[in-house]
C-alpha cells in the first residue's frame, strides 16, 4: 500500500545482520549496491550505525491499528526515491536519531519548487504526434 511506485527492492531483516562486539547491526554493504541509492528505515538507530547517513528512524510498531509511524515518512521516502544521493538529504534533516519534519518538508518543498522552474530533461518531454 505504501510502495505504490514499487521502489522497495529488498527487505533487510534480523537474519541479514552483522555481529559486532556481540551486538547485531545492519550493514548496508551486504546489498552490494551504491549507498547513495539505499535507505534503511529502522526503529533501532543502532542497527544502521555503520551507515548513519542512510538511516531513517521510525517509531516502534507493536501491532497497534492506529500506528502512523510509516505514514508520517511516506512523503520523505517518495522524495528520496528521486534524488541523486539520499545520504546528502538524510543528513540535512535526521540528527540525534530524530527526523526534523519541519526541515524535511521545507527541503522537499524547495526541491519541488526548483524542479518546476527547471526545464524538463528531454526524456520527460512529451513526444509530438507523427
């Protein structure tokens, strides 16, 4: 329901963790992908210690039907899906393992505004009918 545009390619769960000093960590290098394109959403910031600039903290879900944690970050995730390097933007609004939503939405709004003022790349321009 959240990933309508089908961006999510992999799920990184406990079975994929790295053990370091008898603690479990999620090392994103496991995926062998360019980290500028990888986001980890986790309720335990320690899990993404190795790649802090890829991490989005989220509240713990315990099965509550009224939980809105993931819905609160949908706009952020959709925005990050279209940037060149997620690490740059995440570092602008995530610090001390908290999302500064005011700053995040300001950045998103500014980026949308600048994109509207830029000419569209040739591959996004509508084709003329022959």
